[in-house]
C-alpha cells in the first residue's frame, strides 16, 4: 500500500522516471534458465539447468546524460570481478506513451576500465561520450502497471553481436519492489526463427518458487463476453502479491500460494486469492493442481488467468 501511495505522489511529467529509478536500483539475485537453444555453442550450461546471476543497478552522476542515469552490472555467482554485462542507462519520459519511460542503453568501449562504476564517483565524473557505445535498436520502453514496470525492446533492430550468424534480440523485463524477471530471445535475421531463449527470475530459497504471469480482464457491464484486458502482473507461488485497480475505482490485491500454503500442507495445489483493499476477507479464491502450472479465477465481471513463465513442459505458457 505504501508503494502505491509513493507512486501516486510522483504523478506528473517525470514521475514515472523517478519511480523506475527507485525501483530498479539495488542488488537482484536471480535464477537463470536456458529454455531452448538451437546452437549448443551459444550457452555455457545445459538447457533446463539453472545458474545464479547477480544484477547490480545504481544511480551514477553523469550530468551531461541527465539527472536520471543508472549503471547496470551483471555477473555470474562468485564472478563479481568478471562482469558479463555492463550498461549505462539513461532514463527519460516516453513522450508518445502515457506512464512510460524510455530507457536509452549504452555500452562501454572498454568495459573492464569501468567495472564497479557505481562505487567510483571520480571515475564516473571522467566519463566522456567517446567512452560509450550506443545501440539505438536496443533501447527499452518500460510502462508502469500498478506497482510494476514492464516492457523491453521493440522490433528487430537490436543486433546480437555474440553469434557468428546475424541475429537480433528481444529483451523483456518486469521490475517491482519484490520482483525482477527478464527474458532474452535471439532470432535469426534471415527468417525470424527463434534460436535461443533465456529466462531469469528472483531466486527463492529454500522453496525455489516458480514465477507466474497473471492476465487480468474486466467488464464494465459485468457480462463475461465483454471482458477487456486490464493488467498483466507477475507473481511467484510463495505468497507473491501484486495490486491493481479497475476503471470504476476499486483497488484489489492478488496473492498466489503454492507449496508455501500453511493450511493444507498435503495438498499439492496452486491457490489464487483476490482481496479488495480495505476488506479483511478475500473476495474470491481459486485453486488448481500444482502440476498444471495454471490457475484461473472467473467472476463474470472480472477474470484472472495465471500461467508459469518457466514451465516444466516443452510448451511455454503464452
């Protein structure tokens, strides 16, 4: 609730930029999984196995790039001195879209020279344009949806320089107070065929909870046939929760439980709860078997459908 109040207080031009900068900054500990790869040489670990990845994001003072600049450094577990990705991110309002932030992405001409830039303000002050490399096709658009920012690259202009064959990247990201999820997909330029897909999400211990994407639809008339998309939210099945509001002004919280559910330890089930803010008891609930990796709640005027973002089967939930 406090987060929603803070985000609302930051409404107006530049409000989303400040909110995103605050949410994105910090240290994220993720489990990364290769969902598929058509070229074994692309990856350093087998498909369906996981690697631990740490992402550090912090504000850096680079006045000539603006007031909202973040440094992102990503590395594998226990390899902090050898980042696999270093980016400078310039945040500014996305003028053509409401509640959205345009993230300009810059790399470094000599990445090793700028390692741990967030802890080296004097080095950041010496940064000049020639020290950076730009890739306009890899810029992000992140849109605020309730307490989350979600979005990523658009189109097919973000080139993948890690492969000998021409490919382009699609990178999607979801950020909130408790959630950090990303998906990187590489497509072959010649025919658009998917070549590689990698998903990363919060590392949960000891349960290693699975992450779910929930689509919320709402009907103004209350008729199921008139349901319209309202929000997309990500929840992990260990008490993960997210907030959303309907156009008629009602505010709700979704909560998803799985193996953490305390009242039925022998029940291998997913349990989805819908609660209206200001009310102590849930408005509605739904459950399904854990192995289906899907759960839906249908009230006629409101529908919520959740599916795993990294399913055990070969077929991904759309």
